[in-house]
């Protein structure tokens, strides 16, 4: 007999293109994977995979078996979710992707709590700043931050994402404070996040937008690296408040250009299309809403910065009148 777990192993191999990669994803040895595939092929009496020293591909029969196995596994998982929901349980493997810095700093504690609350839930988490293909990588959900692209995926907004332009007091004492966004392209050293597609910093001024391509010799695709450089006084950086909230509150980094707000984006849970939301994705979404819904704790730095700016202006105005 072909077991459901055999089907899972076969689909994983077909998706990953190799026994070693599939074994690593499944958390088992390569020999176990090989035995299960041999058992399927022996039972069916046909070869499902073409094996070479460099890759593994599906035969025509293998492709048809994969498509049908995926439907069977999806129906089985949905049935398990429905039955488990009656007892208030969350079961199965939850495969998710999330941005690297956010995942390390904020998501990991939420997932730890989720795992403790649901002992029969398995977590398979990939942290990367690239936009993953949910269907192609067989993910149940992804945490995405920014402006969502139009797609067939189903998204649930969790929280606002706000950004600030900041620098250390030492840098500002040495180079001065920028007065306008355009100053960033001429008079300042900027720390540039290379994960952005456009490479531009977009500000608002009244009803208009101001786009600036910042000047700088230091670039990275790591938010934590940019924070470290800013703290070292090496330049001005634009980063989301979830990365710099504590450093702004402590005064280690100071906001600038508050008269030119940055666009507000969002944090979302995105799942593949389908009428049924799996119980494990519901549990993840509810946990995220509990922790980050409304105004997240990290956004207090945005409010504090605005209040400080307003107080400074009021004091300056009072001094002028005096």
C-alpha cells in the first residue's frame, strides 16, 4: 500500500529536484527518502523519477502522480483541520516565510508561543527578504511587509508599517541636519538598503511626493547592518520603526526630515488562493493580530518623535515671541 507520507515524500522530491534537498526539507535521512520512493515505484510498477548524478526529474507518469497526490494531500489536510477544529486543536505542519530581520526580532517569540500553545503543530520557517513563490515552494503562508503586488493570493492586514529617516547625534553634530529631502542627494552620507527595487527614498510634501536617490558609499541588504552603521555615526538611514524603535526611544538615533513623512505600508499574512483557510494559518493570523494588531509597540518611537518635534517648535515659537 502507498501511504500518505509516501506521497508527501514524493511531492517534496519532485518539487526540490533532488533526494538530498528533499531529505533536508523533511528532516530525515536520504536513505529513508529513497526507500519510500522505491516502495511507491514498486507498488505502481513504473518509474516515476528520472535520476542522474546532477538532478532528479519526474517522468510523465511521475508528473501525473504528483498532481493527483497533491490533491489527495490537500484534501487530507483540510479534513484534519476540520476535525481538529471541533476539539480546538491545531495540527499539521505550518510552512511559512517571513522577512529576515522582522523574523528574528519580532516573529520568533510569537512562533514560540504558538508552538507551546499547540503541541501537535509543526513549524517550518524560512527567513528571507526575497519575495517567495507560495505555490511553487509549497508554503502555507508568508509574512509580507510593504506594498502588496496584485495577485491571486489572499491577504490579511495585520498592522501598519511606518518608517523614519534617522542618524546618530554624532553624525548630525558633524554633518548637520538635512533640511529638505534633496539634501540627501548632495550634502549627506546615506546608508542604503539594497533590497529595495527602486533605490529611491519617497517622501510626502503636502499633496505631492518627493523622490530622492540618496548618495552613499555603504550599502547592504541587511537591516541590522544598516542600524549598526548608523549607530556608529557613518550616515543617515531610512528604516522601518520595528528595526529602530528602541534606538530612537533611547536617543541613540534621532529622526530627521519629520516635515516630510514617509509613506505608510502594512504587514500582511498572505496565503495561496482557496475558499478554505487552514486552521494552522488561522492560528498564525490570530497570534500575529494579538501581538501586533492596532498600533504595534515599536511604533511608539514615531509618536514620540512627532511629539518631540512639536514641543521643539512650540519652544522656538515661544522664544521668538519673548
